[in-house]
C-alpha cells in the first residue's frame, strides 16, 4: 500500500515538474523572440538617429553656406553703391 502511494506521489511530482518545465521553456522561447525583436527595433532606431544626425548636419552646413553667400552679396552690393 505504501509503495502504491509512493508511486502515485512520485508520478504526480514528476508530472507537475514536467508541466512546469514545459511552461518555463515556452516562456524562455517567448523572451528570446522578444529580445530579438527589440534588438531589431534598436538597430532601426540607431539607423534612423544616424540618418537624422546626418540630415541635421547637412542643414547646418547649408545654412552656413547661405549666410556666407548673403555676406558676399551684401559686400558686392555695398561696393556698387
């Protein structure tokens, strides 16, 4: 009788541990998927930030060139007065 109860308890513990292990594996898989997606998103954000920075630098350079051109135009118009 004791052996039968021990066998049932052993089976029950094994069954619970197996179910828990399967759930943990599923959670770990899901976490890995989310980590990969987050890494992918971060890579895109870095590319976007780099592009944004390059565009901003070009705008600043264009603004500097326009100011320089404006100074030259003013200097030329002052000479002709």
